[in-house]
C-alpha cells in the first residue's frame, strides 16, 4: 500500500494484495481476511479448518473472493471500532466518500447457528459507485459451484457447503449464475445499503430479513465491547493488550474451546520459499501460551475453556501428547498439496500438518507451567487433570534424555537446549504442584532428582564458553531465540549466564527491533515477531526493566503497521509482512510482555 493524502492507496501484485493490507473479521468460528481494496480473499466456512469459500489469497488465478470495491481510484482509511472487531473502512474517490462496516455476525447470546458475513455501505458525501463480485471458490478445483433456484432466495452449492448472497433493494444485479454474482451499488449522502453472505454445511440454512442482518452488525459490536469491558488488565500498554486480546479471540474456536495457531494456511515465511504451513489447528505449545495470555489479560472464561479442551483432548488421544490437534479434538490429517499457485507463487500449498507426529519435549514444560499459572490465578483443577499432570511429569522424567524436533519443529532430531530447559521447567512445576497438594506427591522425589540431572546436563553439554551463551543444541555453537522463553532457568539457576546468552542472541539474530528464530534462519525466512516480545518478557523477568521497556517500544513501532493485527514474521529489510495471520504467537507474546512490564502479581508459570 502507498500513502496518498489522508488515506492509503490499495495495491495488488499479480492479483494478490500485500499481507500487511489484510484486516480480519470473525466471530469465534470463522475468520475472513479483507484487503485494503475491499476484497475478501480468504474465508473458510463453517469453521477455520473447512475448505475455503474464498481462497484467492493462495489461488490468484481461479480462487474465490467477495469484492466490494469503488469503481474509481480511491484513498482508504480504516479502523476497528473501539474495543471491537467490527471493521470500518472509508473509501474516498473524486466523486465522494462512503463508509463500509463489516462483521461476521453473532448475537449477544453467542455465535449464530449459521455463518453470517455482513457488509453495510453508507454514503457520506457525493456519490461512490461500488462494483460487487461474489465468486465462490472451487476448493482447489475439486468441486464446481452451482446455483439452485429457491423461492426464498437462490443458493449456491459448493460441495457440502450451501451459501446465499443477500442484498438490499438498492443493489443492482447484472449477472447471477453458477460462476457467481456481479452487481453494482451507488451511494448518496445518507444512503444505507447491505450485502451479505450466509453459509452453512450439511444443515438447513436460515434466511433472516436484510434488516436483521444489518442490525446484527451493531449487536456484534456491542458483544465485542462487552467482552472487552470485562477484561481485567490495568497495566502498561493497555490499548495494545486489548487489541491483541481481540485478535486472539478470533482464534478461539467457540464450539470446543480449542485455540488455532492462525486462521490461514500456506502463507510463506519467505516469498517464493517452501516454508508454507497450515496453521489452522491447535498446538499444545501455542494453546498453553494463549491460555497464559488470557489469564494475564483477565479473561478467565477463555482460559478455562481452552485448558479444559486441551486436557480432555490429550487424555483422549494419550498417553503421550501430540504436537497438535484439530479444533474439534480429532487428530490432524497428514499433509497433502492441492495444485494451487500459492501466495505470490510460494509453493507448496499445504493442507494438514506433519508436525502432528513429531516429538516435542517442550510441551511438558508448557503443560505443567500452564497448570501452575491456572491455579495461581485462583482456579481449581479437577482429579482427572491432576492425574494427567502427574502422568506427564513421569513421562518427562523418563523421556528428557531423547532427541526431539524442538520448539521450531525442525527435521533434524537434536538435543535442543530449549527442550531440555522446558523439561527442567516441567519437573520444577511438578514438584511445586505436588508440595502444594494439587497433584499426587508419590513421585515428587523422583521428579526433584531428575530436574537436577537435567540442570547439570544442560550446563555440561549446552553452555559454550567461547560464546558465553547457551547454544541452540548440544552439537553446535549456534544460538536460539527460544531461550527467551526459559528465563526462569536463569532466574533460579544462573542469571548471569542467561543474560549473557541474551546479549549473544541479540548480537547475532537481531535486526533492529526484530529477531530471527535461530542461527541460519535469516537465509530461509523473515524475523519472527513473537521473539521481540519474548525478549521483553525475559528481560523484565530478570530485572532489566529499563532495557525491557526500550525494547518494547521499538518492537511496537516495528510490528504495529496494520491496525494492530500481526502476522508471524516480518522481513527486516523491506518491512514486508510474512507468514500466517492473525498469528496467535505474535499477539500472545505482546500481552505477556506487557504483563511482565506491569509487575502483575499473578505468578507467570514460565518465570
């Protein structure tokens, strides 16, 4: 996008907009991405894991989309309504200006049984002509959408999905057929129009009056603001925390309580690269960290729902944890590769995720730390969860010596330092929970001895005298920014070694306010947004508050370019946003950094 006067000018390259130009709307089940030019290029219905109804984001040549765009060149100003996920965009052309207000609607009592994507158009001054195109996708050319006549309104059948295009009486239809709808709308001062899409899968479709769909935009806005009003975060950087909490709320799957890592698949970590993954599933690691963020933001309902779903799902598929699960609790499918062009030619496009079968030892630390955080926030764990935590602690004590794929899910099985520190953290929390009577104490002496063995092993095999830093793994002198997440190891075992590690990481992996994930990553991907905020949290936890605040300010400047909505990565050289979006890790890391700087009295399980 480029600036022009008081607004931004939309841009597209080979039919696709920059990732930094996409805003999101959602309702706790689906998320739609809207480009600056008014085109919805991504929407999976009836939930985030479903095949997309609109997929031009990763299939420029034949993907589905829903465009509501001024016919003439325009400047664009947009914002989220205060404390809300309802989006407002003002388009200004030579002939006038109009405001578009967009929402995936819900009721005050919660989500609707169907998906309802609503777009209100209001004339502000002069007149603005909008071209409207509703073009359903073909699910990677595996289905052929067809229009079925119905007295209530024509419906599109896209595989198992049924969708209806709805519009107010002042919208002029030019074409309506199997390939979609082409229409036009012209605003005048004070005019108010609506276009909407209703969708459901394998269920009857309710068809509410246009006026009710329009009214639910404001009902949804009220529901978002009411949720924010009930948050309890009064610390530093409050406005950023609220916006990130609202972004995380997009990713909490309300039917189950699962938390998706992101709302998209296959958005590249480097343009033209191969690291393009499907993040529409719930990772144990990400879910635990989001629970932590929800606790710190003062959202106990969400943290309880997510923790309950996570423990129940692990028990169901146990005894050992999987790295990730589907949002309904099923196992994640193996990767397959639909023949799509990808975002700006980045291939392969992936559906499914093979990380599901990886060994990731750090999950033990995530789970035990989350349990501690949940309890110290004033909540109570049940007997089944207590038994699960004891079983996980025993697994950790048995398995910490093996090689794993690490937090970054790499193909090389190594003794990753972060994984070992996370195992140390898991057993530290297990002992603490047992001593406090929250879990069965039978094995606590064994946990204590193994914890100390892990500490000694780390200091013997993963500390580099030459670099004065803990290394990426036991067979390298390379570094890993995931060390920021294990700052408690420094707080309890060796603060100076951990601070020295952080200095080395910033020197090698830092690019201004941004950081790469690990040594060598700069050759394959952008800087990882969450790392900047993890550094803030780590510095604050180790008492370096002035430096932590300075890093926080620079990190916000570097990452907050798009309405506070963050992707996974940013290219430090160009500022281009990369990776899937909205990215849960980026937003939860911001919340946890702000909490650390605010001196929150709730003990952070990771500290």
